[in-house]
């Protein structure tokens, strides 16, 4: 027996909450994949903690998306019963963990955006989103610090760690353009003061990335070509596999609890 | 594991304002900043702390267990050092 997928009526604010919730859930799930495998015990715990922060953010955002949609979709339904094409996350966060350097660079690229983004969202005209932002900002501030300190040490470490860190920066660079995209739905919310225009955070993100890469003795790629499509549900080949693992239990045993 | 080359640190957490930092465990980290982060991630997950100290384990000078007799046993019969011969006035309350 399999559960039928749901379809969500994506008004601008519902779509907004789903996009940010999907970013958090997918990245949180990726970090959870390190549990038991991280390079050292200390980091096993750190990555799991960060993953749990993100999954907590996803829960709040999904719950709010479900309330605003008003069709009876709670956080679990939104996480477990949407198909891949209905996921609205950035392509960056679904990229596989790779080696430790890939995981850290992915986390840095995301957190260097998420931290100032949530800080700006604390002034949202939407009280619920402002409250979620206030909680998320404290978490993402630490995520940014954690990833920055690690990348500095990997880049400025041994020949091998430097090479791997540079490989990760180069491999993930083309997924960073999507952080700053907007579309009509989001422009409506920006005009209403509900959402923040991500383009206004570009300079902050650039400054953070430049500072960390410089300290890490790593080169900033000069390629300007960027991947896109995640916000509209066009994903890389990796998301389907991730969702298969994340959703299979609820799809196979609908409503299962323990 | 990579830990052979990574120094060991002792972690001290202060739970509330006014209380002392207490030793709560150890961890491996490459340097002081990473040790502080790892201490936060491992030892303050349940709201245990408001302040963290990390100290290189190598910086701790420890007494030799073989000296136990010389160092600690002579105090066993000095019961007069315990403040149990004084009457504490009730108004003082909990000391």
C-alpha cells in the first residue's frame, strides 16, 4: 500500500514558507546522514546538532505553510507526502555530502546567506515569520561560525586538505546564484514587507565568503555561470534519492508512529 | 582515527551566574577555538552552560596516585578541622 501524494495550493506566502522550510529540511537531512560516520566523534555531534536546528526550523515553517494554506496539511504531510517536483529547496542544499570539505563548504555557502537573511526577516510584517526568523538567526549565526572555522583550517591545513577544500568550493560554486533569486510570487511579499529581497544581502554574503576564503588561502572561482531551478521544483538527480529515504516509511506505512 | 595527532582538551562548564566552572569531560580538537566550539556542541546540548573553559590536558599537573598515602591519609584523624564543633545560630540559615 502506498500513500497518495498531496498537492499544495501555493499562494505566495505558502510558497514562501515551503521554500525556506524545504531548504532547512533537505540540508538538515543531509547533515543527519553523517551521524555515525563523521571524521571524529566531536564533529559527529556538531553536525547532528546543526541538522536538528535546521529540522526544527523546517517544522515551524511547514506548520505555518499548512495553517496559511488551510487544507489540513500539517508539517508531516508537507514533509512526507510531496513529490520531488513539489519540493522548492535550493539545489545547493540537496547536493550530496561528498567528503567533509564538501559538507563544510555547502554549509558555509548556505549559512553565510541564511544568517543575515533571518536577521533581516526579524523585521518582517508577518509576525509568525518574524518570530521564526528570530529563533533561526541565533542558530544560523553558530552554523556560520562553525563552517567558517572549519574551512579556514581545511584550506590553510595540509596540501591534501587544501586541495579537497578548493575542489569543494569549485564544485559547489555554481549553486550559489540561486540564493539571490526572486520571482513574481516573492516580489509580491517583498513589496508588502513580508519577505526580504535576497538580492540586498548579496554584498554581505560576498564579504563573508571573501573573508573566509582569503583566510583559508582558497581562491574564489571566477565562473559566473549559475545553476537554477530548485525554487520551481526542477532538481538535480540527487533529491529523488534523498526523498526516497526520507519518505519511504510514511509512504509504505501511512500514518505510522512510534 | 585521526585523533592520534589531535590534542586533548579538558572542558569546564559554568551552569549559572555565580557558580564555579566544573569539569565535565574532555574532547579532541586541533586548537583552542575548535576546542571551544566542540565543547559547546558536546557538553551544552541540554542548556547546561552559560560559560565554557577549555584547557589543554597537557597543561594539567596531576598528583601521582602512588603518593596517595603521603598526601591524603594524614588528614583522616584530624576531625577537629571539620566545622562540626560549632553551633550555628538558627538565624544564619543555610550555610
